C-alpha cells in the first residue's frame, strides 16, 4: 500500500520572497496535488481535465507528475466560451447528444489503471442565462454518457483527486466588484488546501489522521440512522446495511493512497435508499452544471423526494431529480463541523468542492460502493439489497449550519447526540 509520502520530490531552492508569491504557491499546489491528492505511482499514466484558465496550475501538475515517474500525462481542456457558442447556435436536437466516445475513452483509461485528476474552477453561472430546457437535456445526455467512467470512480478502482484553481469568472462571483478578486480567491484556496502551512505534506498527513480518527469512532457506533434537526430541516436518514464511514485519505483498489477531494473536511457514508423520511432545506446555494439553485426545499417519503422547490433554479432542480429513479434518492450523507476552516472563512464559494466542506450535506444519486462492507466485490443488485442507491448522477448539497443538531440512532431505538449547533459533541 502506498502512502502520501512515498513520492515526495525535493523542491528547488527559493528565497522567502519567491516562495510567498502566487506563482510559487500555484507551483506548490501542483506538487501537493500530485504527491498528496493523487499519490501517483511511478510508471502510471495520468488524465487531467481542466478549464482553459487553469493552464498555469495544469502545467505545474504535469511537471510534478513527470518528476514522480508518470509515463504519460494527457490533459483535456474545457473552453467555456465554446460551450456558450453551442447553446446559442447549435441545432435544437443536438442537446440530446453527448460525446459518448470521449467518456468511453475515460472508462477504458481507468480500467487500464490511468490516474484521474480534475481541476475545478468553472464559472458557476456559465449557463444561468441559457434556455433551461436545453441545459437540462444536455445535462441528461452528459450524465448518461459519463456513466461508465463514473462507476469506476465511485468504486475507487483507481487513485483520483479533485483540486481547485482560481479563475476570473469564479473569483468575480465570490468577491464581486473587487479589483483584487482573483488574488483573494487564490489566497482562500491556498489556505483551504494547506499550501500556506510551513510543511503542507505533513499538515495534510495530520489532517487526514484526524478525520480517520473520527471515522473509527463512527464505525464503532454502528448507527442505524442519523436525525438532522434545525430551521427548515427535520430529516431522518437511514443508513445502508453494513455501511462504512470514510474520510480523509483512502486506498483505491489499485493499492494507491489518495485524497479524493482537496480541500476535504468531511466524514461520509452510504444512506439506505428506501429509509429516508422528512424534510430538508439547503443552507448554501448549489452550483450544478453551470446553473445556480438556491434555497432548495424537499420532502422525502420512503426514501424518495416527493416534493421539491427552490427559490432560484427550480426547473433545473426538477430536471435533475428526474434524470432517473435513483436521482430522487440519497447516495451519500456527510458530517462536517460548522467550525471547519472553510466555514470559518465566512466565504460563500459557489462551488461544491468548497461549500460541501463547510457544512454537513447529503448527495442525490449514485452511492459509493466503498462505503459498504465488501461493497467493491458486489454487483449492483447485491449493493441495492444493502440499500445502496444507483443513478446516473451524484450531486452534493448542503443542509448543515451552526443551527443544526444531529443524532445517531441505534437499532434498538436508543439515541445518541453527535452534533449540537453544528459542532461535534
């Protein structure tokens, strides 16, 4: 089993002033992404996806990947302006089509052992002014096409990670009317990814160990359900049979250790797809496929969403939960203390990679088989028998805050407090 320190590469000499510049910290983020987030093995190929504005970070990641022994690094860039041109000029029936050949190629790559790194930094509002019907149809086609690759990711067949990159459009949303918005967003990213620490790799190792201590405590409890209570939320989430809590670093089925999300503050497990009851209200906006959905309110019965509303983006929300039957059910439940560094920053990032690590959350759609005992050796009917959900989507949204209480429920009905006002008891 590889550890996050197995592939450490000596950094070149830098003065204190040089090491404190944004380009130097971007370079360090690239190094930490490869060594800590990805745990890339010598001789392994790497597939990167990124927005065009992430080019400096991608080049840093590429350099450190080759220095770690990567046999080949392949990057696929997304041009957001080209995406807008499609929505404004493409034939109407083309929005029911996605590049299946590309996603089939991703799946073939992962089956052959290629590592996966996604750079997050897209404009959260890119498609907010476009035809919602076209957006919904394009999202559905994309979800269907990407399913073969998604299955391999959710089973953790290979080591993978997602890392952030500040981009102008995203920065303007987080810091509106601020001429230094891009630099401020970079500073927030460096803080949340521990790049500001004197030894980021050691800091990540300590942080991962803290999360895994919480995981061990939760796994010892063997809760049957969780109960969330607070303003607009009274939700009981049954847990899948044989569920396992995970958090921090994980070991993929190829034996390589990785940290799938950078940043990460969550511990998470698999809900039972048929045992969710009550109602929940989102505590942060959801950025979904270039659209914003705000103030989500849903009611569950027998595991399914039976009512769904939102103050903004309701049509996108409804289209999302109509993707397939599993899109109305939960595939993940995660606990995050309100005092997490991302929450304490006071920033609304409008980006799920960050906002899900500021608050406890639930995810609609596909469950992680790795959160079921022996789940990585089960087929879908066996996983479903345990309560694991199956869907084309996996969408996290936040229900935690400093006003939310969470209890763990045992099979015998005994209740144990887990969180009070958003903090661990």
